[in-house]
C-alpha cells in the first residue's frame, strides 16, 4: 500500500535539502512543480559512482512527494555527446569501433550481440532497468531528440548572438593555473571532457580559433563527426559556414533551420538549467575547482540565459570493495545492475540514503557484503522495536520504499551469510537448499524457497560471480582416515562429544551451542558457560577444534560457519566424514 505522504524525521540530510528546495522553488516559480535534475552520459557502462548523480536528487524528490508536492526528476541523457574513444574490456567491441570516434553516441553501433540500435541506447537501457528496480521515478530527456528536433533553436541562436559575452566569461579562467587533479566521484564523462571545447580542431581549449569564438559545434553533413571548424557566422541571416577536418567536407547552412549540432558543454549545461527551470542538481567534486563546468555555468546561466543556477551539494566518491570477475566483461566498472545481482534494492538504496552526499563510502562485492547485510538486519530489528535513532529510521524508510509504496521484499529474510553458505555448498540444488534451510529452525520449517527470495537469489549470485573458485566450499567425498588415525585422545574425544550430540542438537541454534560447547565440556566447564566465566585458553581450544572439523569436512582450515556447514552436509554424511 502507498506510504503516507508526509515528511520523515527531519534529522536526516534528505529532509533538510527538501526544506531548502521547496522554499527555493516557491521563490523562483511559485505554484509550479519542483524540478530536480540529473545528467548521465551513456558513453559506456553507467557505474555506481554515476548512480549518486541520480540517487541524491531522487531521495530529495521523493521526500518532497511524500509531503504532497508535485515534483519532476529530470534525467538528461547526454546521448548527443561525441564518441571519444573505444573503451577497453567491453564485450562485443573491438578496434573497428574507432571508425566512429567523433560521431554522436546515438549514431554509433551498439556492441555486437546487443538488441539495441545504438551505443547510447545499449548503455542507457541497462541503467533504466536498474533504476526501475530501485524504484526511481524520473522523466528521461534525450539530448539527441532535443537538439535534432530543434527544441533548443532559440537558445542556440541566442548563445551565438552573445558569443562575445560568453567568451569574456570563459576568458576569466583561461590564464588561471590548472588546479591539482582530485579523485572525483566519477571520471570526467564525455560532456565534461568537452567542457571547454568550441567549434573545431583548429580552436584552442576554449573554442577560440582564427574566426573567433563560437559556442556551437556542428556534426559534419558528410562523415557525421564533430571534427569541424566554424569559419564564418552571420547574426542577421544566421548563415554558418563550417569545414570538417576529418573528411574535408564544407557547407554553409542557416542555423535557424539547422539541427545537426550542439552547444559546447559549458554553455549547454547552464542553458538547460534555464530552459528546464532546474532548482536542485548535485554535482561531483570535480566541479568544485575554478573554471569547472558548474562554476562557469553559474555565471553563464544568469548573464546569458536569464536563469538561476540550481542549488545542490557536491557529492563525494563512491568506492568498490571486491569485484571479482567483472574486469573481463565490464571493463572493471561495476554498474547498478551488477550490484542488484548480489544485493536487494533496499540495501543499495540504503547505502546512498544513510550517508550525506559529501561523505564517501564503499559498495561491497567481497565478503564485506555479509557484514553489510548483518548490519541491515540489525537495523530492521531496531526499527521494528522502536530503538533505532531518528536518522536511522529515516534512512531505513527511504530504503524500503518511496512515496509510491514499498519495494518488493523477501518475506522471510534469513541471514545473507547463511544463505550464501548454503548456496556455496549445494551449488544451487533446490531440493538440498530447501532441506537445509528447513532444518535451520525445525519448529518453523521453510515450506518453499519463495519465502527466502529474492535474498536467496542474490546470495547465490554473489557466490557464483564474486567468490573465486579456489575459495568455494567442496565437501569431501570420503573420510580422511589418515588424519582421524593420527588424532590423540583429546582429538578423538572431541569428535565423540560432537557425534553424540548431533541428534539432539540438529538445528542452527542447537549446533551452534554444540560446536562451541565441546571444548568447554572437555575443559571441565558447562557447555552453557559464558566467555566471562572461561579462561582465555578455551578460545584457543575452540579454534583448534573448528580447524579439525573443517579439515575433516572440506579439507581446509576455514569455511562456512560450522553449524550451517553441518546442516548442509547432512547428519548421515557428517557421521561418515568424522569417522563414525
């Protein structure tokens, strides 16, 4: 059912920004929908760093919707940017794609085997699918469609008429020393790489060539590339002449009728702010330096286009922990789709909601994902019993759903690490998986694997894609008789105590009590004795006992949690492997 349209706790960063945005929107455009924006370039896999560009305004927009306001979240697809280079490691792409460098992303073929017509559509589709799964509501705007349909014609002519004023603004930064390179939230995308480019190869970095500065770059009418130089422009007739340095083609067109080109990025971005009436848009830390697109755009939007720069934070870096196998297929850049294969949407939303935009964080693809899920499950318990802090309650609410309603969730969320261990041992055999999971709690057995999906599916995907083969669990087929024969009296006695207790302890809690209790009993203590009641030597004895069991069951020093492993192997086989 829909979430009640009201504000969540006001102690979290989302609510504070929502307050500011609503107030600013009423000041700028009273009575109109609040407009927040994101920009994405489908120049390659759109990665988890780029996702912060979307999640930050999404969370703010969603809070505004919860309060009953109308809001639009625009995502501008910068698909009319030029194709700059052939990326490494993208499946279905080879050096022949170099032929398309300089063409719009929508005019470049998709990777081999893709069902999509263009490069831009191929990479855009994966992001759209992920955003749908994450519950992100947005209005997508294709910049190819905007430019080629003539939507921005008036703005283009206006920018060309005021090219001298734009040039003067840019000139303020031309002599400044380039700032030291920072680690940015996202690599400079196609748009930012073109930030200072003007009208052709003959121009300098700010687009000032022998014919002067022009804030517009045509795509060639012959080869389709943007390796063009504007050589003349007449304000009265709007006649524009350009030459292509790639193929030599030259033509004169009327810009008032011409739709095959675009404003350079440092002019395009502020133009869109004014055109769309954007009130809130975050930007990466790469935009914080003097001369960056955001800083320059703040001057251009007002003095040239009569608009206002959006408010919004600079957002920090999103790192990755782990990421096995992805380098070969995705060029080493994990995407939201990759993350959603191994974690539920609520968890991914939570990672972005619980940290302020200026705080960096990591997304786990390695063993840390198990700890992350433990933390999430603990938070769910605190929210349920009312003991969670207000900011944590707010982040949880933003993670589990939107103003439109709650996201689909796992009906019976068993611990992720347990599901991963079972998936590791059973290699996806559903009958075995159901047997093991049903035995975790004999008093309330699982009746169907659907009760633990989709979390089970995510855990299986993590095991299959992120855990190296040499770290997978392979249960022994036969007992290690040599090791069993070599045991001393204490070792044999420990196995006997375990075997004798299997029948009466065959559940997850019961086996946990049993395996931790054996060394205690051998040392003369009660199996129920707490760590405070035991000498430090007991921990050493426990580690020694656990290592023995791992060697006898899986031939290694470590493995999945022993209680889960014992349940997975099954009592009959455990007895055989332990030498009974």
